[in-house]
C-alpha cells in the first residue's frame, strides 16, 4: 500500500503577538497533529519548513527530532525528471507532506506537477485546510467571488505591464470576472501606480496586504480614488510586504 501525500498549509507570515501558540488562529489542530506525525517532507524551502515544524512542536510532539526529519527540495528550478525520486518513499508506503514556503501547496506554488504525478502513480492525495492569501483576498475584497481568475505575476517592463493590465481589465468588464495578481513585495508601489494610471477611474481595485497577520490591511476603492490618494502621498503601508491585488471593471 502506498503512503499518503498530505498537502500541508503554512502560515502567511509570523505572528509575534501569540508566542505561546502562534499557529492556533491559522492552522487547525488536526492539521498540526498530522504534520507532527510525519518524518518526510517535500518543501519549497527547507529552512522555512524547519521553522514551521519547530512551531508545530510547541503543541504537538514531532515524530522525530528536527535534525532527523528528512526534507527534500521542490522549487521552480526543480527538474521534472527528479519528481519520481521525491515520490519513491510514498510508493514504499511512507506518508509525506508537501509544504509551501507560505500558504497552501500547489496554488501559486511549484507543487502542482508533483501532485499530478502522485495521482498518476496511484498515490492518495489529501489536501489539508489552511490559509490561502488568494481566497482570503477574494473574500475580503467585496469584488465578484462567483467568477475570478489568478494571473500570477505581471510583466516587470512598464509598457508590457500596462498592456497586460488593459487586457485583464477588458476581460473583467466583458465577463464580470475579478482578476487577481501578485508582485514582488518591493515593487508593490509601482504596481499600484500602474493600476491607478492604467485602469478606468471607475474600476474597483483592492490591495490586500499581510493577510491573516496582525498587520493585515485590506482596502477596496476605485482606481480614480487610488490615483488621487497616491498623488496626495497616501500610499498603503505595503513596502516589502506580501500583497494580493484585485480588480473588477464595471
């Protein structure tokens, strides 16, 4: 019998306001218990994973010491030819956890190819409940939650980014579909400026920062209002902070 591939959610950042049990409000108890029971992980970032496991261990004894737990890397540079090796322990009957650097695995994350191979190999895949910045942003934005699309990163070249934003805005208007995208945190201001200057003044734009953290900030208003605010120096406190951007054209 093969093992189970658990898709394990990670936090969206550290919560220093709850040092005794920092995971309690974002990671369900059952998920923490399952995570603690595993001794083999496939992770986007080994250092981040060990830090997460250390927090898990505050309330749930780990199956092995942190030094004994095996962590294999899986990131955007991982060759497809190496994926079967990552699943070999599961084919031998061992359970494993796939864990992202932040949020849920295989969503805006390099884990999807491994999950697909697990299905093809007859390995049971079990997703566990946890925070997803994309879904939290849709929930809190007030934009259309019946139809939405995640578009990843937009082009860094200014002209190409403007062209892409116009395409997404046209699609949003035609289909009444909320469009989501993200940016490297130090370029958040540049992206919001592009949204304010490119989109129609009535298009709604949401900026959702540090979701699920004490510093969380979520604000939805028209592109025209964002443009006015930025001209007055009223820029959100989102420099170098993970942020999800959403738009909905009328």
